[in-house]
């Protein structure tokens, strides 16, 4: 289905529901913008260590999604497009096809209809496999020695979305509904579980990004996060 057609068939969502969700998001949005490192809050909120190359910013709340993401979209991996480089723990890539754009950050680079992206296998997270649908952040950013490219944001910025239901789909290569004990209590994964993308879109419409991040649209997501983190903690 094309992106324009997808936009046309969005379900109407009651503003009252969005208001209730927005009220619930206050705790998430104001709970702090901690430093992002190589620790991921995995199943049940426990810290899980992994060799993370990305992201270098948190993506737990609606406010963080708006502050650090370029676009928030529904997308899928094109069947037959997967590739894996040679070598031990070699990265995997696939062509991601954008089905619907829920939000675009002002000043962000235009999002293509499809693009090849490097994908990681993160504990308790979606691997992004053909045959499934996802909802999450898409950013144009560089990673260490790699050039800038379009990337999904693993961790809190990537949610399974099979059957138009947030939280239902592929997690660690397994399909189904994310068990309650495996939903991170820190982010949108739990707050939006079972909801349609339109409900999340309504929440985004009543949520503001961090003002400091919004004032620096030309910085990378990680650099915008560092500005916000230092301002909120007094760190140098």
C-alpha cells in the first residue's frame, strides 16, 4: 500500500483518548533525559549489555521521539532484500519500505520511500524481518566511522506493529504479542501497547520536544541529546 493511501485510511482517534495518553506521558517525558551509553533497558526494564553502535541518545518517551528522531513512521522490510556481510557477527541489512509517516521533524531531511539500512540483533528488541510491520523512529545520521545514512532506532525507538496493533509482531525473531513481563516500563512500548498508530500520532500532536533540542535542528540526534542532558544535569 502506498504512503498516500495509508494516510487516507488512518482511523479517527478520539481526542479524549489522546489527552489521557498525553497525561500518562508526562511521567515519561519528565522522568529525565539520562546519558545514552552501551546499556539497553531490556525485557522487564533490566539493563542488558550489548555491543551497541546505535543509538547514542535515549528514545523512551514521546518527548524524546520528537526531540531526537527525524521521522516517525510505519515501515516494513522488503521481502528478499536481506543481506549479511561475511565474517563473525557481521551486520545484516535490508531495504526498509515506508508505509506511513506519522510525524516529521521540522528541518529534517526528506524521508525516501525506501532505503537500505543496517540492522542489529538487540536483546528483547525487534530484528526487523520481512513479513512483519514496525513503527518507530527513522533518522539520517552517521555512526562512528560509517557515513551518514537512514537508520531505524533500535531499543525504545522501534516497536512491532503487526495487525495495526502496537506491541504485536516480531521480537528477537519470534512472532506474537509481547508478554507483559517483557515490556519495558520506561517507554512507549508499555504505554502504547495494543494501540493503533493513530493513537500514537494523536499523542505526538499534543507533546512538545525539548526546547533546546528544537532550537538546534542542524545537530545530530546524539548532539541534541547531549545539549539537553547537560542543561538538565549541569554536566560539562
